C-alpha cells in the first residue's frame, strides 16, 4: 500500500477515435485519470462536451472517420496538440442490426465506410505520428466469430478489422509498433438503444444474457482496462485479439 503509481500514463500521448461516448469515453477517463494527454474524436457536439468533462488533458477533434479530409485534419491537429502518439485506439464504430435479405446498399455502405474504411485510413493517416514502441488497438467484436442473426454486415466488418490487426502488425513491426485488437462481447453502453426500439432492445439484451457464460454484461471499466493493457503493457504481444466477452467466444 502507498507506493502504487497513480499516474501510470503521465508521459503518454493517446488518440481515441469515438472517445466521446460509451467504451471510448470510459477508456479516455481511465487514461486521463492516469496522467495521459488524450485526443478524442467523434462527429457530434457530445464529443466536444465530453472533452470538457475530461478536463485540460483532453482535446476533442470533431470529424468523421469515414472522411479522408477529416482524417487529414485530425492528423494535423494531433501533430500540433501531441507531437507524437504512444497509443492509438481505433474504436469508432456503429452497429446496425438488419436481416441480410432486407439489408439495403445504403446500410451496407455506411457500416463498412465507418467500421472498416474509417479504421484503415485512421491508422494510415496517423501512422507517421506513432512513436517507437507505440501500441495500436482496434475495437473488434465477439460478433466477428459468432453467427448471430441480423448482424452479417457488422460482423463481417469486425472480422475485417481483426484481419487488419494482423497485417498492420507485420507492416509496423520494423518500427517497433504493436497492433492488437480488443474484442468486446456485450458491454451495456446504450449502443443498442440507438438502433432499436425499447422493447426490441430489451428482447435482444435478454437473449444476449441467456447466451453468455457469465450471464451478465461487461462493464465499461472492464473494457477500458483491457484496452489499456494491450496498448501499454502487452509488450510481447502483436497481431492478437483479446476477448472481453464473459467467455462468449471461448467456452
Ligand atoms: N457496446 C458493445 O456491446 C460493443 C460490443 C462489441 C463491440 N463494440 C464496438 O465498440 C466500439 C464502441 O462502441 P460503444 O458501444 O462504445 O458505442 P457508442 O456508445 O455508440 O460510441 C461510439 C462512438 O463512436 C463515435 N463514432 C461513431 N461513428 C463515427 C464516425 N463516423 N466518425 C467518428 N466517430 C464516430 C461516436 O461519436 P459521434 O456520435 O460523436 O460520432 C461515439 O463516440 C464500436 O466500434 C463498437 O462496434 C461495442
């Protein structure tokens, strides 16, 4: 007792896409509390408000990860705010549940533009700023290895991210940069209520609980600590995916 480091991230510069809400915000809080300087991104005013809540070590950059000009602007801003990046969390994502036979081209394109293209170009545009020994962490999903109904496009996009973590690991290895993925199972962030009505969301949640070995949702903190571990402490790990899912994809 007494000699625990309360600012383990005090010299760390961090970027979290989608850091203004849900799991990304919980991660931002953990890292800012631990002394990091954090840039969060998102499209909405809520993201800017979130940065004010986080305090003076957080900056919000408004932008859409599916827009390459926005990502160029993000890279410029990160360079001026942080100089270099020690941890990049590629976390922004949307979920749309839709049966495959009624999925529209519009929904297909939107989901893959944000969840896949956005992730790919986030890394490409920010890679020049990554420091030696930096960690990149993708947020994938348990859905990428489970055949769940109404999630084919979302799951395929997350499987693409899981694959990207491997390929980017190889390409960034010469610079000493590790690339991993954290794969959440159900974390109760309210993401479901954004895409389903109350009753449908309740039914979906009940099914998710019934299917989960631990019979509960994961907490925001459980996600945040796993993501931070991959970025900063898993120094002999690259190309891996770490499940934070109550055993859903393992048992
Ligand atoms: N919650 C779960 O159970 C769960 C499970 C597995 C995987 N995941 C994944 O975890 C990640 C975070 O999910 P969450 O539950 O925390 O979701 P959330 O509460 O809806 O937060 C998503 C964040 O992403 C941002 N975002 C969305 N589209 C964006 C875009 N085009 N450009 C920039 N930012 C964008 C949002 O900000 P703006 O609205 O301001 O753009 C928001 O800050 C996602 O990749 C999701 O697929 C979640």
